[in-house]
C-alpha cells in the first residue's frame, strides 16, 4: 500500500504550483476497460498458466482498479507520469482424470505499473506539437492459483524496471476538439525483454481548464528470467477527465 501511495505522490509532484511562471500542467484520472491476455510461468520447468479475458470478464472479476496520468511542461522541457493498478480474481475448477470431479480453485492476478518520462518539445505549430521523451516503467506483478490440496498452489511475484523511449503528439482538429497520440517502447533486456504502449484519445474542451477524453490504450510486456515468464497484453477503451493548472 505504501508503494502505491508513494507512486501517486510522485505523479502529483509533476504538477507545479499554479503560480509557477511559464509552467503548464495537467492531471487526468481515467477509467480503462482493459481486456487481459497472456501466459505466466511461475518457476523454471513448471507449468504455464494461460489467461484470456475479454472486457466483460474483467468487469465481472474486477476487485480494484486505479488509473492516473500527469503531464507538465516548462518552455521546451516536458515531464510525464502514469500510474496503473488493477486486480481481478476468479473461482473455477481444475479438471482431473475421470471419474474424479473437478478440483475447486481460485485464481488472482494483480498488476501495477508506474511510468515516468522526461524530454523536450521538438515541434510547436498552431495546430500540432510533438514531444520526445525517455524514462522508466516499473512493474509489480502478482499472480496466484490456489486449491484445497496442499502442494498444488502456483504463483508468481515479479518486480522489475524497464528503460523506455517515448513520443507524444497533440493535434488540434477544431477550436474545441483535439487528438493526442502517445507511443513508447522499451525493456531491451534490462528488465523485460520488451514492453510497449500505444494510446490514442479524442478530446473535447469543456472549459478553459477542463477536457473530456475517450480513446484506446494498448500495453504489452514480455518478461523472461531464470525460468520465470510473464507475457501479457492489456488492451481496451478508456475515458478520462483532464484538469489543467
């Protein structure tokens, strides 16, 4: 719990005081309806646990979720952060050779990722801006399957950090409408073998300081070390509310 609050405070710190001259900052809490697919191998030589859950399954099994993005700019300097956390669980049965009945089981997966980047504004025109950034994405992943039979439980607990390279563009469509696109790629074997992210949102300016957004987010990670593997894709629509300071 302390780690999550520390990460939240880190993102909030990206927004400087409103009276700071020449700073522009914004914060965006958002809802992300993500489907999950991938494979977990808890230990070397052990069985792999495969999961494939659409949005309706995720909403049914969701325990907790929290998503927040912060962005700030001073002249050409830009900084950005994103915190994602979700946990879901499901009850079911593990099939056994007939005529034995299925074995009751419960599975749970919890993931948190904190992305922090900084860089510079490479392009500014009346209708478009482009930012290039570099930074880190830290992952915490816990997955576990339990049964009433001792020795049949399986789980994985991972914590690793990836370097990433990122780009962000903001395109003005009309006086009140805009499009924001964000992409990053990283890992490079330093933490995971590869991680990538793609986000696109259509934004409507409701007032001088308030924007409403809807779009799509795709997040991928492929981690493999010491026989343990975590290969997962998180994808789905999002909706957010942006407050500018």
